[in-house]
C-alpha cells in the first residue's frame, strides 16, 4: 500500500488512512510530516525514511527496535505504527505542540523559572538516556529540538543516529 498519488498525498497501511497536511522538516535521511488520521482525531506526525540499501534498511529497523524496547519509558515518544511500502518506511507518532528548544526560548523572557519543574524535565531526560544506555546504545543527537513537550509532559525523539 503506502503513499498514493493524488492532490493530497495519502499514506495507507496498518489500518491507517493518513492525509498529509504539511511537511514539518526534512533531514539527511528522513522527512517529517504532519498528517490527519481522519475521524476527528488530532493531527499526528509521520517520519518517512527510504531504505535505498540493505544498510539503510538495517538502520531503520534498528530505530524501530529501539522505540519498541523503550516503549515503557514515559519520557520516550511512543511509536504508534510502522507502515511499510516497498522501500518507504513511515513511523507514526503522536504530535506534540512544541519542542524543548521552542519552550526554552519562551522561558528566557520570564522573570522567574520553576526550578522544581525544570528538575523534573532533567530527570525525565536522564531517565530516557539511562534506559537507552541499558540496551548498550548511545543516542548521538540529544538536543532541545529532539525533546518534545506538551504541558508538563516531555518525550525524547529521533533515535535514528543511535549506535552501539
């Protein structure tokens, strides 16, 4: 199944019919898109990766395996679905309204900071890293833009660069 040519790009598979709303970002090995899952549900995020080679396929599968291993960590984003179409892999995630980089920019303008809340965020990030390390992997791309935020909830994302 997968991406269907039409006026509005659509991703179909694993029980999903996702309409692409917009491209959010394009990186070296992935394209991030905001999608509409239909049924009056909130927008979601799809990370599209193309496996041009066996090595790329292995890297993509490693990232998927890490999301599965880290599924019980409350500070790591949950992989909702993995849709495969020929050489295209689509990873479906909940959409978060902001990332930690954007959050820190708004915090700079405040007169005071909530130290306890920031310690909780720090604990969450360390918890995610600690569990990743327990599987003998290093993230290699930890930065504020790779930590998503919604209210007081934070989630680490982008395990594509992780290595043993």
